[in-house]
């Protein structure tokens, strides 16, 4: 009956505009609450905002009515609608002399604006005036607004007045002044660093509210510098003791717990101050024990205080009695029927096992129950606990459970986290290499796209290095089992890209090593992988490289192998691919098939994936070639520091040093050579007429039209006899790293990063597995009336004394394997790396196979561009050609810029060779070729003839055949 009377009074007040508000406002709130959709709610608010906009524009609105209009604006803005038209009215209301209106104005301003808003500057002066008010309610309202609106620039304007208010006779003002100083410290620590002592003084305030407010800034200060506040440990302990003994007024109780939030903040502070400090921790044990004894587990706030006590004990210097009390409380949490308390128990157990791992064994069955609980949040927290308590004796069970859970979840974020944890545990505690490979296969199969590519490299490195011992039989068995497992998996649909890369690499390296599978069978499998993933260039690159390795191994063994039709189709398709990397690999495969057994053995030694590559920094194998070129009249190489001429690349040097990495070659453009022949060429371009050739006494430049999507290759021949030169101002260079020829300040085009042909790495990663931690001793405890399955799972997770003895031998063997692997990795890292800034290449012959960045056309060119260069042997100049072909025409003008190409081709690492290198030395599985520049056009055409003799017809789609196959 009393409840009905209350409802009647509320309805009567609502009909009369109760609570000081009009019926119009109450109807608005009611209609919003009864809205059945978001669209209906938006229509109501939009209609209300239109009404408020008209009312606020009226200059004769009464002040009390303006208060209600601002509250309605606050209501609309809190629902996500724009009410910026009323912000200025809220600022005006803060100037009102009436206390209710002023407080309403401060409330609205604090909700409408932030410290970066333009209107804040109008409020600062009002806050300064109100901080000096005699009415403490006005001062409190101003302090509340200052916490929200005063930014770093405005802090000095109000800081002196806030400091004075710390001694105000009203405790509410002192409390809000402390809160304002704390907010100023968070915004700008340097502005209030000289006032830190005020927080120490307020800690002794007579009012518990002021003291409790001071704990928040002190906690932030202690986190920054704990040692500076060690002298306050005794004070904090005394305060906590008084609070726990109920010496504070009962008004601070919450659910019959004395000032629980002050207790929680004090426990957090003590946990920081007692970390690693035995003397400071000794003062805390007594009060912590009292809190445990008086703890109330019947309420949530009591459990929160006990949980914070456990966190404090796990942080300070350990004490056996305190650990026992914390373990007992944790046991109560785990045995509770509430999922929230179980969650807290699992989290507390994860903190305690860092100090004493044996505590987990006492609660192993409770942990298993949480692992099988349908509550997903509790299950995830349990997996975090298992991750912390993993060791070599239980890694197999824990990782298998994690993978099983990973397969069944759909949350990609948490799936990525579980996969990374499985990989980390497997790398750190793997009992055997076979188990590690099987585990990695499961992880890649179900979450391959979410795993870091470094893990794939580590797996390939492990398969290549084997056990790291002299037992070749065990290594061969490991690789054979890997090949068998991958041949079973490769046919499954929707395999991740990173997993397919591993499969292709392993089948290429070891698919035919033991003779169990024929070369044709492995090649067919690799072709199937490439055909099934037509859009993944990386997988196709690994597949064609694996096919190349199998052909090389068969040729080296003297076996004859026929090209399968599907393989020939794949090679033909990749030869015309838009990807220069895939083109290169396809052409290298074709070139490899034409080499003899001895050349293949030198270029592709068997099982050389882990061999160190010797790098010749000075390219000494080219000395004879360079000397011969100089004897034939080639110009000697001139270092950049000694060059002088119109075109200088010095302005680009500092920029390129920042942009290029330490592991890439330098592709700086040489100075344009002075021609020995009188040539006059014109640009064949749709956007530029041949009238751009202008006679000038000094070097001129050609401006390129950047509106076209792709520019045609331009000629760069210069006729010194007629004084006709191309205007190249702003034109991107067609050789080397993309720059622009103009070095004048007027050039505004910025250089772009580009790569001439993609490089790719087939090798394994260099990251070695972490050292495996020694397992802790453990005691096994069996519960009564438990199922046999749970007992076996508990024994697997928490181990036993017998299991430790069985694992010792395996741990010692693993340590020896890791030492051998670390020595091999150290030797590999000791190999000299080329230093780009100190190596200056010598003069090379021109590379006619690199035609620059020509657009790729869908049909073959109608004319061979090399046949058009034959006219360069005579003294006649080229005739300008006017382009009248449509945009889709495939015929191209001869590209003379490529004669001065600055690309320095690199050699292939293990597993590649180049038939065009002639007598270039092969260095331990890696063929390194470098081409030099020169102005002699005769030598360029001779090189073209040499390339044609070996059966390679360069076209616009040809890759750079000297590009590194394996990166």
C-alpha cells in the first residue's frame, strides 16, 4: 500500500511539473523512454532541438526557464546529438549571481566543453573570480569545473588560488582542492612538481575524506618514484590499521565494511612500496594478517578487499604465513559457486605460483573444473594460468588443450593470442623436434594467417638444421617425417599462405632426398599448389623455386627427368607474369635445364640451405673483365666526390642515406656521359610533341606530363654537334633508384621508393629458441571420489616426482642441441655484411636486358626494340618519330636510357644460376653478377649479341635475369 501511495505522489508531481521542472520536460523524458527504435528516438530529439533553438533565440526567456532549457540540451547531447548552438548560453549562465543557476551553468559547461574548446577561455576568468567567493558551494562548483576545463596553458592562472584553498576551513573545499591539484599533475607534472609536499601534509588532515582523496595523487607519485616515499610506509600502515579497526565514522561504511575503498587504495600503495624491500614489508605483515582474519566473504566488497590483500602479498617480500593465508583465501574463491569468485581465484592463483609453484598443485582439480567450465571468460583466464605454470613436464598437455580451444573459437583477436602463446611454449619447452614440428603444423593449419612469419622461418630452419648433433640418421628421419606429413596435408582446402610456403620449401628441399617419392610426383604436387593459388604470388614463387631445386638435384645426380605438361604450362604462364619476381624464377628454371651436371652442382649444391654464403665485397672476380673493358677503350670509373658537371646527385645523397636500409645495394645515378657519336633522337610520347627538342647553349630539361597513368620510356641521346638536348626538368630517372634529374630548387617532385623486381627469401628465420627453464619440484595430491580422467589430466598438468626424473635426460639432450644450434647461428652472424656507404662499384658494361619501368602490355610487342638499336653503329642520327598510335598500341620506341642503366644485378643465393654470366665465378651456391656502365655503344650491342646466343630474347616483359632468386 505504501508503494502505491509513493507512485501516486510521483504521478501527481509529474502532472504538475514536479521536481522543479515543467510537464513539457517530463513528457520529453517519458517519450524517449517509450521509443521503440533508435530512429523514433532520433526523430523525437531532432524535433526537440528545433524547438530549443527557437526558444533560446528569444531574448526575453526567464532565467529559471533558461535553466530548464539547458538541462534539456544536456539530455539531448548525452544521447549523442549536436547541441553546440546552446554552448554559449551555458557559458553565460556561469556568470549568474544565483547559486542554482551558476551551478547549473558549470554543470552544463563541464559536460559540453573540454580543455581544447574555443569557449573555455571565456570560463577561466569566471573560475578565478568564483574561487575567491565567500560561499563555499560556489567555490566547490568552480573547483569541479576547473578539473574538467583547465588545460596545461591555463594552469598557472588558477594554481595559486587552488593551493590557498588547501587550508580552507570547509573539508569539502579542501577535498576538491586536492582533487584539482591531482588533475593538474596528470595534465602537466612539471607545473605542480614544486607542490608535492602539500600532498604529504593533507595525508594528516583531520577529515577522512580529505585524507582518502590525498591517497590518489600519492599513489601516482609513488608509482613514478617509490624510493622517495619509503618513509611513509609506517604512516600508511597506521592509517590502514585504524580503518580496519573501525575508528572512522560509520558514515564511511559500505555494506558494513569500514571505508573499503580507502583500504583498497592503501593496499595498492603498500604493494608498490614493499616490492623487493624486506624491511618495509616487515611493517605490513601484522595489519595484512588482521585483514585476513576479519575478512568478510559474504559480500562482494569484502571479497574485493581480500583479493587486494592477496595481490599485495604477491608483490611484497614473501612471508610463509602470509602466503599460507593467501592460499587459503584463494581456495575459498575457487570452491565458490560464483563464476566471479572463481575468476578472482584463478587470477590470484596465477600471482601466487610465481612465488611458490607448489600452491597450484593443491588446487589442481579446481583448475581443471574451471578449464571445463562453459563460461568462456573463466576458461580464458584458466588458460592464462596454465600458460604461466607451463614447464617441460606438462607442455604437451597444455599446448594440446590450447590448440583444441583455439580451433573452436571464432574471435580472431583471442585466436591470435592463443596461437602466439602455443608457439612460444612450443619453442621454449618442446620435448622433441618431432613434437615441435607436429605442433607447428597444427597451429599453422588452423591459425596460419594469424601467426608471425618469423615462426615459419624458425620451423624451416629447424627442419634444415635437424637435431644439431652428428646423428645424420635422426635428421634424415625428421625430414622424411616432415615430407610425409606435408604430402598428406597439401591437398586440404583453405590452407593458410604461410603454411603453404613451408610445405613448398620442405618438398623442394627434401621431397626426393630419401628416394621414397619420385621427382615427377613431387613436381606434380607443387604444380597443383601453384595452380590452386593463382592470386598468391608468394606461394607461386615458393612452388616454382621448389620445382627448380628438384630439377637441379636430379640433374646433379645424372638422372634424366622430363618436363611434365602441367609444369611446362606453369612455367610458360609465369614467364609472362606481371610479377618480375615470378618471371625471374621461371626464366632461371628454363636456363637451369640447359646447364650441364658440373655447373648445376656448383650452382645448386645439395642440402646447402644452412651453409654460410661468402660475400665478396670488392667484387674481385670482375677485375679481369673490368681490365679488359679498359683496354678496349672504356672510360674509367670516376668516384662521385671527384666528379664535376652540370648534373649532380649530391643533393640526393643525404635523403637516400635515410631512406635506404643497411642491407640493400646502392643505386645512385651516374653523371650523364658525354657522347662520342652525333645522335639526335626525339621523345615518342602521346602527351609530349617533338617540339620539346630545343637548341640551347646550356643543358636544358624536359618536363614530363604527369597526368598520364604510365609514361613511355624516353630517349636520352644527346647531339653535341648540333647543340640539341632534351629538356629533362622534373623527369624521373629510368635507371637506379627513382630520383629526378633537376637539382634546382624549383623541382617540387619528391622521389618515390621503388624496387626493380621483387626479391624474396626462401630461407628460415634466424631467431633461435629460448633456453628452456628447469622444472620446479612438485607434489601430487589426489582428491577423493574423482573421475579417473580428471586424475590423469591433473597428473599431466601438474606433474609428479617420477615424471621429473624421466625428463632430466631429455632436458640435457635439448640443451646440447640448442648449444650446437647457437654456435651455428653465431657463425652465420659473423659473416661479413656489405657496407653500402663504403663500397664504390667500378665501371660496368651496359645492361641491355633492363629496359626500365616500361608498362606491361597484354600482347607481345610488334617489333623487337633491340633490332632498332642496330642503327647506332653508323654515324646517322635517328629520325624523330611522331606518335600517332592509340593508347592501347603495343609498339614502343627504342629506350636509349637503358644504355646508361644504373641497376647493379645481384647474384642468386643457394639454388639459382644464370646462363648469361659466361665465365663469372660461382661462389658456394651463390652466383654474384654485377654489371658496370660505360658510354661505349659498341660494347652494349656486343653484349646483346651474347645474350641472344644463349637463347634469351629480351623483351619489355623480361625480368632482370641477374636478380637474386632467394633474396
